[in-house]
C-alpha cells in the first residue's frame, strides 16, 4: 500500500521515499514507493510528472492500493530516493480542478444541470453538462464564479465519518460506497472528489468559458483557469493588436473592419467571375464551330474555373478538355455536349493514375502526366 502524501498536503513538492519495487516494461520502468506526492491519473485529472532521484517520472497511475510511477531509468530496490513533482504543472491542474468544481456547482445550483463529463486536455478543460444552456445563462454563472474567486473563499477537502457523510448533501456523478472524500468550496459547491485542489479560491485567479456547443443532448464547455487563462489572453491580445495594425482599425473595431473586407472581397470575386465569363466566351469564340477537339493547358485555375472554361469550349467543340497545373500534377475538366464522357474519364484516370468523376456531360479530377501524353490521348479520342 502506498502512502498518499498528496492527500495530506496538496502543496507538497518534494519528499523522500523508499523504493519497494522496480520492474522493467519495454524501455521504461514501473516503480512503487512506500509513499508518494505524485498524483495518479484519475477523476478527470492528469497524472503528475517530475523526478525520482535521477530518473524522470513520465506517468503516474493507480493500481489497487499502489501508486505506480513510470520512469525512464531503473531505481535500486530498497534505496531511499528524493522525489520532486513538476509543480507548475500540478498547480495549474489544481487551479483548473477547483475552478471546474465552482463552475459545475454554480450551474447546478442555478439551472439544475449535472456535470456528466470532465477532462483536462492539453489546451483546455472540457466540461459536459446534462442539459442545454444558452450564452446568457453561462455568462451569468461565469460572473458569479469569478466573484466568488475574488472573495478568496476557503476550500476544504476531507474524509467524513459515515455518520457525517450520511447527512451531507454533495454532488457526485455516481452512487458511492465506502469512504468518500469531499471537497467543499465555502457555500459555492460541495462535491465528492479524489483530486488535488487549491486551499483558497483566490489562487484560481479566474475561470473563463472559451466556447460551448451542443453535445449528446446537453452542452460541452471549454474552460480555462489561472495560468492557462492568462496565457490565452496574452496570445489573443497579441493577435488582436497585430490585426489592428494590419486592418488600420482600433481593436474594438476589428469585427466591422473584417466584415467590410469580406464584403469587398465578395464584390471583387463577383467582378472577377464576370470578367472570366467574358474571357471564356472570347476564348471559346476562337474555336471553329464544330471542331472535334478543344484542348487547353492553363495556370492557376481552381476546379470551378476549370469547369466553366470547359463548358464554354463544349459549346463550340465536340470534345473539350482543360488542364491546370503541370507534369507533377494536373487538375482537369473534360466535357462534351454530344457524348457521355464518364467512360472517357475512367480511361483517362486508368491511363494516368488519376482520380475523379462526374456527370455524363462533364467529369473532373486530378492526374499525373506530361503535356505531350495528354495531347496524344485526346487527339486519339477525338480522332484528330
């Protein structure tokens, strides 16, 4: 049985322990100590990392009554080692875990929703709720939570005796038996939890809901707390001021500035499309009416432009093919107003390792071939 020092003091960063076992597993070792401050993965909280002596602790897991540390090198059986957890990582998780409790408890109190899922990801914490909520409801809860954080309220974690536990009203995702650890944030929340937490709410700094969406009949939230919230603000603030310079607009005027740019872009796209239609019509008019084949190799055309030019050629020629790109890879459009080109498209793809398809009047795709090979293929197909 491993003595769990993180329950005695969540702020313990360094400790000494005796190595009870060390077993090789692949290129790693699994180490069990008589006592540890390393928190094992569980309850939505990620495992602690750090060092044991000269060994790096890469993972920490709970197996029955033991806490197993995965290290990058072996430790001598029976030796005394100094352990040191990655405190910055741990403290951030404590901020997020307590912040999540406060938000979940507040949402439950306000709207009767339950927390049905909680995970600390690499860039945010996700929180799944049992019912849908709107932006105004979430903003109200977020405001109340941060007001409670700034009051620097006490956070208590303890194992109530059975008699006390029987009279406690607390949140839990499932029915619990045996010893239950309770984490209480003043009058904000009381919840069954095995994780590590800050001792006062002020240490969380803040809770920010980044985004939410419908999820499995409820809603999923993405939240940040403490140091992650600060870093997120720094990144976004830097981006906003860079955009402000590029748009020549004040930070709070970026949205209308971006909207104006999008409208101008759409107007230019429409103008370009009109000019291209005139150009395609002019190009098509240069093809003798009734010509057996119209073949063109272009630069910089997207699939939609290829299709429009090909269809313009189809009005003059029995078979039309337009390519954009080069020998390393072509996008193509092949069409005809007089024949079904689907079989032709299949032969084209088979010959030149292509991919694509379409309707009987036009097919599109990609392939790899030289220009000379393509010219010879279509001259043969058109009988010229």
